[in-house]
C-alpha cells in the first residue's frame, strides 16, 4: 500500500472492478419493477442540510472513483488478494441486500434478509466493496477519501431513517431498537 498512488490510464486499473459492479447493478435495476427502483432512490422528505451533506459526500466519492479509475491494480501482491476478497464479499452482500429490498412489499419497511442484521446493508456492502477496491489498488489516499465520503454521507442515512420513521411509524421505531444501523455499530 502506498499513500499517493501513481495515476495512469491502463487496462489493469481499478476501473475493471467498477465495471463489474455497474453491470450487475444496472442489470438488476433494469429487471426490477419501476416502483421498486423509484423507492430505492427516493429522497423525498430530506431537508436542505441533509441534501447538502449528501452532495458533499458524493463529491468525495467522485474523487475516490477518479483515484480508482486511474490507479493500477497491485497485480501479484497480497493487497490484490485481500482487496478482491473484500470486493467479492461486498458485491455478493450488495446483491442479496438489493434482492431483499425488491422482495419487500411497497407499503412496508424493509426488515428481512440482511436487513435483520443491519438497517443499511446496501450502504455497508458498498463500503466493503469500495474498501476492497482501494486495497486492491494499494492506495491509502483512496481509502482515506472513501472514509471521508462515508462519514459525510452518514447524515443522509440519518435523514433516510427520519423519513422511514414518519412513513412507517412504530413498526420502524421497533425495528430501529432491534437492529443496529451498521451491522455491529
């Protein structure tokens, strides 16, 4: 791992792992019913402050994406092996969480499957997946930028929970008491 990676355009960069993620997510979103996709990206009920912090978090995510795209994978290193394992765990978990989301009726909070272990398994699995890519490219800088983006985007997650409390009431409040936000945390 290095603090500041050598940036260059290449065939064996972190973008390869991003492409696989985009293909799988894109396929799932195409085959899902439109109302499920709309629900997945619904940000209604968020106030200006929450939207602002989410945008700032997304700017850090964009910086992380640029680092990933322009940084070569650490071929032949233990960092690539560890990063790939984290990536696969995150990708499989993300697919399961998205399917759990799809299988929940629209008028109910999502509480089954991985949502029994974490209130935000999609966010958690994406974090693990991107952490895996950052390790696979061997960049402490990309990992640091990823951490900052997730810390700032945490406020968006709090906004999502407020909206769910308004929408689902006591059933969501009970769910919040029973299930941690981020798996063990």
